[in-house]
C-alpha cells in the first residue's frame, strides 16, 4: 500500500495508470470503523485500484464544533486499510495541501441544504462539497462509495456530481450498526459509557417510527410522536420527516420519505435515519 501526503504525489500516481484501469475511491475523515471497512471491501470488489483518503476537513466544521476533539488514529487506520486491500492511502497531514494560500473557490449545492444538518450547521455542506470536489479532481475515480448514514450528504454529493459532470459514479451503501443498534460513527469514540447507553434511544425511536409506519400510519406528526421525550436525556437537534428526493419537509408519507434525527448525548452529536417507502 502506498501512502501519499501531497496532491502532486496523488496526481502523478493517477496519471501513471492505464485508461482501462478502474479506480474505486472511499473518502473519509479517518478513525475507521466497520462502516468504513464495508465501503472499502465493496470498493475493492468494484475497482482494479482502490484509493482511500483520510483527511479531517477543517472547512466543514463550524467555530463551536468538535474539530479538535474529532478522533484520530492514522496508524490504526492504515493497518485496517491494508487489510482491506487498499492500493493508495492519500493522507495529507497539512490542511494547506488541499487549501493552499490564496484558496478562494467554494462548491455549494443550494436547496438540498435548507433543512436537517444544513439548517443547524451553516456552511457545513459547502465545506463537504468543496473538499470532495477537490479529491475527485485528484483521484478521478470511476466509482466512489459513501455511507447512507449521512443521507443528506449523499444526496447533496449526488447533485454536485451530476451538476458538475464529474464523471464516474456515486454509490451509497447501507448504514452499518453495532449489535445493539447504534449506528457506527467515528464520534462514538467520544461517548462516555453512560452517554453510549443513552444514545441507544436513537435507534429505538427510529424503530418505533418504522413500526407505526408499517402499521399503516402515514401522517408525519403521528409517525414522529414526541421525539424530545423518546430521546431524553439526549438533546434533540432535529427529528424530521422529509421527502427522500428533495429533502423538503412532508406532512404525510405518500412516496419515499426520510425520517432523520440528530441529537446530542454527553455533548456528542450523533445522526441516524431510516427511509420509509409506501
């Protein structure tokens, strides 16, 4: 496995490949867990060469968010990557590698960021889109894989990918959960044992919403119930039902809808979702 620290190393390697070589790509912020590894294994199956990026992107964090606390374990990540058959790990350690002095170009998808995480984290998706567009230009993948836990992110990146004619394919992969139902996330490492136990309220609430839906309920308020009570003692950021395509709020489920939630447990913000399909 090759480890590159600079954009020029990444570009030289990519330019050396034959046009027939199919490149699969998994961009991450590191601290790899089984969710990431499921993406890497599927990407390995889909490509002749597999590229992983590890970069904690500062532009997608707000001024009061957890950039400094975001867990990091590069040595562990690279060991896991090697086991999954990664050919290249692109790991710039200096943010100036991707954001050199004078950088003044940003990529923003309008509309899909009006609700959910986009409403509570202004500028977040501008940072995500900008760094993914940069990485896409460096790696030039034939296929890139993203997890569906970040459903809004995936929808926005699909739109960016189509609008900018980036080439290749964007593939979403199912949420991977712990045995007790908690969605896997790098941020889970920051949970205390008490907060970790309390956070199971998220998957229980989503299961209750799905149970009401499968029993025939279609009205949004009835489906959501009382999220604040269901997620206590967690602090709810949002608990919403939106159209699965345009991510706008719905009052009833007449076509596929996303039930999405963000909540804080022990100061750690967690997200999760489930898609309801009539």
